[in-house]
C-alpha cells in the first residue's frame, strides 16, 4: 500500500525559496558561463563538479519533492488511475515542450538533404544530442520513477540505488565512451537513470518534512544525510584507483566514467549533487519555514520556475550581442544585472496578474 504522510498545508515557503534560488543560479551560470571574467568554478567543465553543475540537480530535487506531494494528493483524492494519467499527461507535455525549446539534431535545407538525412536514419541522427536536455530529462525521469513515487521509503531507496547501479554497469559496458565522445548533454539518452537520484531524494525529503514538520531535528536529519551523500559521491569518484580532486577543484588527471561529470551524468556526480541539493534545501527549511525569512526575488522565480526557464534564453539573446566574452568584470556585472532585471520584471508581471505556467 502507498505510504501517505501528512500533507503540508498551502504553499511550502522553503520549497518556493529553494526553487527560486535555483532559478537565480541558473540565470547566473547560463548567462555568464562564456565570460572570461567569470571564475572557472562558476562554469560548466564536465571534468569535475563546479558550482554551475550543482544547479540542475536542484531542479530535479524540487521536482521530486513536488512530484511526491501532488501524486499522493491525487492518489488519495481520485485514485491510482487518475493520478497516473496526470503524470503521463505531464510527461507528454514536457516532451513536446522540450522539442520546441531544445530542438532536434540536423537540418534539411533542400529535399535532397532530407532524403540523405533519412537514409542515414532520422531517429538515430535527429535524437543524438540536442533533444535530451533539462525538460526532456525531467519528463523521462518522472516516467522512470513513476512505479515507485507513491510507495514507501524502502522501495524508493532501492529503486534509487538500482538505477545508479544499472547506469554504472551500462556505462562500464559501452555507454560512457559513447556519451563522452558524441558528446551528449546532461547524461544523454540514459541520463534519466542517474537524474532519478536527486529526484527520488527530493521525494524522501518531502516525506521527512511532512511527517516531522519544519523543526530543528528535521533540519539536522536532512543535513546529516546530505553529508553522507556528498561524501559517498566523492568516494565513488575515486573508484578509478586514485584519490580524485575534491568537488569544485579542477582535476589534474583525465576524466573517466567515475568522474563527477554533468556531461556523462555519472553516478558520482548525481550522488554528490543530490547531497548538495539536500543541504541547500535544509538551509531554506530552517531559514524560511522556521525563521520565517523569505526573499521576494526567490518567491517570484520559485513560484513560476517554468516561465523563468522559457523566458531566460529569449532575454539572453537580446542582451548578449552587446556583451563581448572578453569584456571587463564591471561591464559583465552591469550586463548581467540588466539581463537578470528583465527576467525578474517579466516573472513579476506574470505573478501580479496571476499567470503561472505549470505542467
């Protein structure tokens, strides 16, 4: 039988603030990632876990938290059939939105190009890289963990571990070399297996808060588990036979399947980042739900994260032509503030008019 912890009333301030911080972090690293003035730890490198690499797992943590909450609510109110149907509808919508925003690989400018593309294999060519980004990974991960999202703690923990072991085995057999050399984005076609780690951890965090409330003991418990996961993720990155560089520190050796790599979607990376996400959420649980401290900017982005995700590349396209990659730091900071401010104004307008994009 599904486990049904007590439902938290209304909106959860800590989740909104955590999600809003994550959106703000996404705006920061996505806009400034190519700037020479930005320190390397704030950029994606795919050879170690930088600050930039901690942002995407936090989205999945928040997805898992909300997924568990809404699934149990629908399960109790409408039954298993409607609850599953709602998830499947959301998955389809995310896959379609991913197609619109992420696009497919390749292009046919003439009919001859299209025929040549078809001869090489449209499915193999068009779905090789670009399509498998954030929204598609969320869709596939949500579908992958659907069998256990309504179950108790042990089945979800076993499913989390099993997904990591399966991905590890497939990476050892063939997938790591293929994914690294393609190269894929955020774990590629099999990324949903390891993205399930922060997602299911988010569902477990929901249970802890729903069952015990936002108390100091809950925060301490979440912080303790976050430390275990971060240490575990680092130790997994050392399985290559030598001590790996610490997280946020550039490595001195070539990457392997054990490296904390967002490109490869490695088990070590998602385990460490899941623990890091839990630590950040525990902080907001204490700050927002216990101490009552919230920030308007995080609320605006956190309650309408999908809108921010859709808007931010459009704004970036408008601002970036006037921001050279080699611009000095002060100019880069000014450009970011303009970009961030425009994104905020759009999201604030939507909030004030009660317009929220949700799937």
